[in-house]
C-alpha cells in the first residue's frame, strides 16, 4: 500500500516529497526544513538531532531518512519497527534512484519519473557544454575554519560535470577541515563558496598568492542548491557551470 503518513528527517527529503506532490501526506519534518515555505508549517520531530519519540507519536507508515545526516537515529527507528526508506544520494545516479524509490513507496511513480527525466536532460546539457580545460576548483562551506569538499559528494560530481577538477578530491572524501597552507599549495584557479561571502577571501592578504584570488575568480553559490540533494540540485550544477564559464571568459 502507498504510504499515507510520511515523516521526513532532512530538508533535502522534504523538498523531494513536496516535488512529488505529497504535501497532504507529510505529517512531520525537521526544524530546518524550510523549502518550500509550506514545510515550515508541518509538525517538527527535531533539528539535526531527531527525537524518536516525536516520530513515533506521529504514527507514520513511512519514515524517509538521509543515511549520513540521520546515521545515529536510523538504527533506533528500525528497532522500533518503523518502515524506513533511506539513502545517501551523493551522486546524481543515486539521487535519481532515491527519488524513484520514494515514488514507488508513495504511489507517485509517474511524478518521480517525470522529475528524473527532466533532471537527466539538464545534467546532460551541462555535461555537453563542459569546459575543455579543467580549472582546479576549491569548494568551501566555511572559511573559519576552512571546510572543503572532497570526493564522494554531490558537489564533487557537479564540479566534474561542469568541466572542473575538485582540488581535494584526491585527498579525502566528504567534507573536511583543511589548512590554508594546503589550499595555497593546491593553487586553486576557481573558488566556489556555499555560505561564506567572497570578500572574506578576496580581502584576506594571505589568500593573495592563489591564482583564483589574483584573478578574482571567487564566487558565492546558493548553499541550498549545491548542498541539498534534491530536484533543485540541477540548478546548483548549472550555477557552478555558469561560474566556470564566467571565470574562463575573464581569463581569456
């Protein structure tokens, strides 16, 4: 039977559920679920820390979780006997599969297929237009301390699809703290910021040795579009590709 009472444990999942037209069936979300705006009006089951008691109290017949963000609470919910669907969609192929799995669990397969096909077409369009030259790209979610993306993140694939080379992909997976010395040694040609403002880097004398800062190839992105794995992730990919083209035009 398609799920009728659904609890979402992450903002990205809430976005997917709304995109599938499941607004009326969503009975619980997190405090940080803010898109679309209607999500803010749903009952809350916690923020980054999920309350199993609040989840159970909502009597869901499906809980949808993120395997990384909800790693601690997933085993608890399973022990409580709740029907759970989870994934770590850190690649577009995994994100497509996750959207389709949610579609099957909720009886919205057709909507899921439409969303996935539209995403695939836009991703392919970006891939075809990718830069032939691969700029060394640094992606940061924080500047104090410095936190950068490595491999096994959706943004790592975005950088590759757009024609870039993720500076720290060879060094580590996921997001990790890095030193300014490591950044300077890596000589990034393009710096993408998901959260911090460009001036935090452009105005810092210690960054002036990097090619990206010398050429002022430092750009802010919408964090929700590049950090949340949702149908809007395609917009994040397109945003990254646009910044790469802009930097290439300025350099030529």
